[in-house]
């Protein structure tokens, strides 16, 4: 992976260093064998890489690299995770992009990284190969027609454009002549600090599906590939992998075989070397950076392993003994303000052949919305579930909602079984008490594509982060108070 230059001057210096490396390793080959080389290079990508990029191919390719290139070149959406330092960026982002330019395969490609500057640097090194690689020039001629490394945007003599962008930048209207981009590679844009912010993760996932994918050429051969390492179970790459229709593949630095451990990239990382790395970096970093199996922060209040799911087909309606719905509104009615949350929970006397109580969250509503939208969702849950109890937390300002509730009751022609919930301890302590219920697997989330369910899960997993909303977990705790009042007599419930 090309590291971002500190300044334009730094990038120029690094390009000059790379130019010298090229001239030392990629010396001109016998001209009488040119036609045969070009023929083989056109048929075999790895022959092309080894012949024209010897300075990138210091170690022998592994079977893994053939698999990686095959997966990265599959038409459609690809989400691929490989260990750090195993040559994924050099292969897919640098050499494969250059190959497609040299042979005029893909008229318009876009390289996306964490920032515009880091993507620009990556494209500058690709451009350098096409301008100054002695072997490429000797066998294919000069490749660059126009464009400058400072722009991160160039066009080749084979009429191919390569453009650099930072993740989140607009893709709307990006074209080269009549062509929309037919290949977009998002290369390792995530950092540890990013995955700790669920809102940023969500924005990256939305950009991937809502901006990058629609920007592709409509041809069935177009490719959108996210290439990276799974640094968190809630990273953008991990969430992309969960989407239906996405081709996903995960590789680990080694695997157990009948003959013992086998390295994924033996010419660079022997098993002995990998064992040494594991000892040096520690188990947690090893799992994240090399095995693509990140573990939860052991200090997190709520962890991925505590998130248990159920399928609606498992639920026996005869075993439902109580249904409660609670709402956590926010003071502002502006849709861009705090999240508002409505959490229905069904209490089952028996589930999966075991006695309860079991608590199944069903159709939560966790959104940034207006108060009127919240009331509409609140009354819709009443009509759908016919709950025995519905709750709102009692604060001075929330008492003002009584008029709105009454107005909606008159409008809908119903009377809600509504209760007030007093806060006897602070919010953090109230929400934290749900931890054992989640850990034991008696408080479950539905297995569904519903984005509100995933938003609720995100808020639980990000509970310890100040930037993460907690309205969903708070409303869940409120609903549990109503449920516990029914099942054990405990709680903080009073008549509204």
C-alpha cells in the first residue's frame, strides 16, 4: 500500500526514489521476444505483473493472490478482506489497474482511499509506471497522454482514464467521454479511530451502496470492489459483507491443515515468521490485522457476542404472555436532532423448548425524526401489537407531550394503555443493567434486514462512545421496566 505523502515535495521525492527502483529492476528485455511477451501478458495477468513489475514482485505469488484477483474482478459488488502486508493493494489497486490501462480493457477506473490526497498518491505511482517503466515503454510505448500527478487524474494513450477520490466524495457525473466508471476500487479507507464512530461507519456504508454503486457503468461487467482488513466487527467493510447480493471473501494469515499450520503467503511470511509476529503484536492485534477475526474490546459494556438473534418463524404466538412498547422522545422536533426510539418487546413463557421469561424485540423504530413522525409510529405499534402497556419517561418537558398524546388518541379514536416511567437512577446505570439479559441471550433482536434493528444494535455496541446516541438502548430499558412489572412486580412504573 502506498503511504500518503506529507507534502507535494515529499511525494515528488518518493516518486523519484521509485523511478530509480524501476530503472534498476525493470530493465529493457530482448526486443526480439517482445511479441511473445505481449501475447502472454495479454492472456496471463500474473505473467504481466512479474514481467513488467518485477520491483513489486520480490516474493513469489501465492495461490491466495490468484484467488484475490479473481474475486476482485468479479462483476458486481465485492467486499474482500485480506491480512495486512500481504500484497492486496499492490496487486489489485496498482498492478491490475495499470494492466487494464495498458491493454485498454477498462476506459474509466476510479481509485478511492481514505482521503483524496492518499488516493492521489496511489494514482501518481500508477501514472509513474506508465510514464517511466522501461519495460512497459519498450514493449507498449508511452502510455500517458495527459494529466498531472498533482491532480490524481490522467488519461492514457490507450484512451483510459484513472481518477483518484477520497471516500465520501461525490461520484455523480463522473465520466470519461461517453463512459461512466466501469471499475471502482475502494482501497483500505478505514482506520481504528473511524470504526469507533458508528455514525461515520454508517455514512461510509451508505456512500458505498447509495453513491458508488449507482455511479458505475450500467454494464453487467462493471466492478465495485472494497478491499481492506476487518479491523472491527462493526467496521464499514464488515457491514458491507452482511448485505445480500455482495460477493464476500475473507482470508487469514494462516490456516490449520492436517499437516499443521499453512501460511497464506509463504514466500513472504513463513509460519515461523507469523508466529514471531503474533508474539510481538499480541493476540488482539493479531486477530484483527492478520486473521481478519477482530475481537470485541473486553472493556466494552455491550459486545458483539452478546447480540443474540431470533427468527420470527421460531415464535409460537400461543407462548406470548405480554407485550409492551416504550418510547424515548427527544425534546426537539427537528428531524436532524436527537434520535427518537420506540421499542416493542414481546414476553414469551417458553421459547426454543425452554421456559421463560424470554424478551423478544420486534419492529423497533430508532430514527432521527419529527415528533409527529414519532407519534405516528407509536400509534402504529399500538394498532399492530395491541400491547398491554405503553410507556414514556416522566420528565417535566415530557409531561407536555400529554396534550399531543390526547390529540392523537382523539384523532385515531383509541385510548392508549400508557404509563409513566420514573428515573430512579441515571441513564447509564439503567441501560447497563440490560447487560446480563443480553449476555444470557434472553433479550433478543430479530434476524431481519430492518435498518432500525441494526441502528438499535449499533447504539448498544457503541454505548461507551460519547458520540453514539443511546436513545434506542434507553427505550429498550424502559420497555423492560414495563415487562418486569408484569413478570416480577419490579420496576419504576406509575399511572400516566
